[in-house]
């Protein structure tokens, strides 16, 4: 049995690698192929009498690990320079504004059509209001540097704010005061702990001389993330800050007391760490979307309500994005209008929302349709013949 498991895992990684190459060559997002493979694998394995247990436990774990790695990978690609502050601020404002607009719109729809309270509608709406960095960041590799950095900022901030708002809503005790207290407290504590933990992680990583350095570092990062989640904070801020500190030693050197830490950050160390993060992200992200497809029943696509809800959600997403991007200028807006996928973060938060709300079963199909169709829209917008653009300047 162990040899079979090793064979299956090895074949999966090889297939995932081939799918990733297909993504780069054809423009077809790997998420679509991995979900489709998962959908096809279920009836095949059922016919062979092979039952895979523990999917409901594996999916949230794989989703969280992939989310942390994706945000970290994006942060390691960002260079903080004075001339880019305006771009970063614009991306932050757009992510925050989109969360507010989409959250209000989807909450109103949920209250109207599903007979939920406003709090329940807001909890259910939040996952659909967020851009998935797990799809947006890899897709941005084909863009020019400015557009790529904008997507990295926007999607990372969208995930961070979305997680913070979502758990503030869940733990609000159904009151505005409770929500604001949870949001403000979580935000301030998250930022303070993120600063302290990020500095500590950078300090430890620059002084580690053992042959095995990066795995313990990642283990510490995941442990801090889990601890932050248990305290209902937003530890993705810590992940983002940690990646930014490692990749911006010049900025870190200007912070009083941290010049010595910055001097010990070797470019070779950052390059090696980036490769490890990229490799792990590739494996975990593919595994998650395969599990998502496997755990989905084909009957979920047969509901007219699921398709109608997905069409309504996508219409709001792209109609609102087109309007919100207009002030950014034609060049940038044209490049990123269709890069608004819903994916890993949407699924992870939806699973949490389903745990605290009684929602119709057809919404399970709606979530997958939104993920699938938004990825397809992204693929169609960039076209298969578009050559990949060089990576951002932050990459060695």
C-alpha cells in the first residue's frame, strides 16, 4: 500500500509540473486543469473501488499552507522603493474599496435571496469579495513590471483585509460594536505582532549557520501563523512583512537598530529561499485544487440555481472592477481588468462560513463555478499566444 501511495504522489507531482508548463505555454490557468483532473479522478477511482478518506480535513490544511506560501512568494518579489509608494497605496485603496463595495453588494443579495440576516449575509459575502492571490500572482508573471507589482500588492492586501474582516464578523457577537472592536483590536495587535515576529524571524534566519536552515524557518512561520489564527488575528500581515524585510535589505537598514540585521542578509540566501518557496507553493497549490475537484460532485453543476448565482456574482465582480479601475489610466486598467479571479482564499473562507451558517447546498456548486469561470475569463483575456514577460526586477 505504501508503494502505491508513493507512486500516486509521484505521478501527481509530475502531472502538476506538466500542467504548470502548459499554463506558461498556452495561457490556460493551471487551476482549471487541476480542478478538472480532480473531477475526473473521482469517478475513475470509485470505479476501481479506491476510496480516499480525510478530504474534508486535508483541504483546509492544504489551503492555509498554500495561502501562506503564495503571499510569501509574492512578498519576496516586491521591491520597496520611493517611486513605487504611489503604486502600492493605489493598490491598497483599490483592494479596500473593492472589499467594501463587493461585500455590501453580495451581502444585500444574500439578505434578499437567501433570507439571511445582515450579519450572516456579510459573512457569506466576504469570501466572494476577495481576489485570490493563489491565481492572480502566478497569472501576473506575463504582465509588465508595473502591472505585476500592482497585482501582487492588490491581491495580497485583499487576502489580508478579507481574512481580518471575515473573522471580525464571525466573532462580532452580532453587534456593530463587537465587529469594530474585533476589527480594530485584531488589526492593531496583528500589526504589532507582525512587526515583532517578522524582525525575530529575519534575525534568526540571518544567524542560522546549520546546513538545514529554511525548513525550521518555514516551520516557525507556520507556527506563528497558526497561533495568530487561534487568537483571531490576521497573521498574513506577518507573512507579508517577513517577505518584504528579506527582499528589501536597503529599507531595513534604515530602521534604527536593524542595520546590523540587514547587513547579514546575503543575496544568495534570499535566492535559495525563493527557490524553496516557489517549489513548495507549486506542489501545495496543485494539491489543493486537485482535492477541490475531487471533493466536488458532478451533480453540483446540474443546479440551475448554482449557475444563476455564479453568473450574478461574476457580473457584479467584473462590472464593478471595470468601473473602479477607470481612474487608474487606460494602460494599467486594460492590463488588469480581467485579473480578478476567485480561488483558494474564496474556498477556504467559504468552508469556514458554511461551518457557522446554514446555506443552501447549491452554493457549493456556485463556489466552484465562480472559481472555474473567473480563471477561464483570465485565460481568455490574455490569450494563448501571448509570450511570457520577464519576471520582476526583484528576482535574481
